[in-house]
C-alpha cells in the first residue's frame, strides 16, 4: 500500500536531495562573437618637401610660369605647391650713370620647388620644357655605360633656411654696365670731366679703378660708380 504523501514528506531527509555540486554546469549558450575585421590604418598624409631643379640658362622664370600652368592642367597643383627663384635686390648702373633697381638670382640656373614627390608630380616637372634634371643622387646601372637615373633628393630644413636667409639678408648688389678696358668720363668729384680707362671693377664695393691722365701721366684713381659715365 502506498504511503500517503504526508508521510513521504516527513520521512524525507536532506541527504536525499541533490547537492548543488551535482547539478550540471551551466554553459554559455550565446553565439560566439563574430571575428572582428581588421581595422585599416589611416594613410599618413604625404609631406611636401623642397627640391632643387636645374634648368637651362636664363630660363628660370620661363620654367616657373610653365610649370605653374602645367600643374593646373595635369591636376597636380595640390601637390606642386610652390615654385621659387631665390633672388636678392640689386642696383644696375646704366651707361649714363643712372641707377635702376633690379634683382639678381642667388643660384642662377636653378629653381626650388616645394612638392609632394610621387610619380605624377615628378613626371610633370621632368617633362617641363627647359628643365634639365633634379638635384639628387645618381642610381647606378647594373649594365651598360650610360649614366643612371637621378633620384631627386629633398633639401634639408637647414639648407632651405640658409638659401632663403641668404636671399633676404644679402645687401643689394651694384651691377654696372662696364668691363675692363672701357672708356669712361668722370662726372662728379675732384676729377670731374677727366677721361680714362677702366682697369678694375669692384661690384661689391660699388667702385672701380680707372687710369686718368693727370699732369701728363696715367694715374690709377678709385671712383664711385655714381661718379662716372661710360663713353659711347
């Protein structure tokens, strides 16, 4: 005869209950995290550097104007940023003794370009008329005797500062349309109206030496550029 439910309840002992340790372990039933996709690193912005470019004689301004236009046409004006011809002020004295303000190139035959160097910008510069080559290192060829390609070398910050400082801080250079052997007439000073022959020119000092006939003798006299005029 089956015992009533009350008896079963009263006679049941705690030892008959399952312990917590007997319970099955809980497992994480959640779905595994999907594999995280690698995050691409942002490309570092290209840095513009200064480069020196050799050009044909007296073609610096022409190269600058042409390259500025070509940069726009070829769509690289955002990477060819500046084209400079370092110059310093100069004073030119004409034959009649008048002075004309002008500029003298610090490095004749070269232009400086601030640009982001890549295949497109390099080709844009190289293919510009009157451009000879970049200043840089020659890459040696493994075969043949021909010269290797010149790899452009960016100028250091020290070089750039020195170049522009030289252009800005240099005193005006006085240039005179004279050469040794030219005949001149003194227009001012104690030797006014004397005539003579130029024997030495010091442009940095704005002076020259001329042989003047004084008391029948050829005498070297130092004169200011502003004191003479060139005989026609």
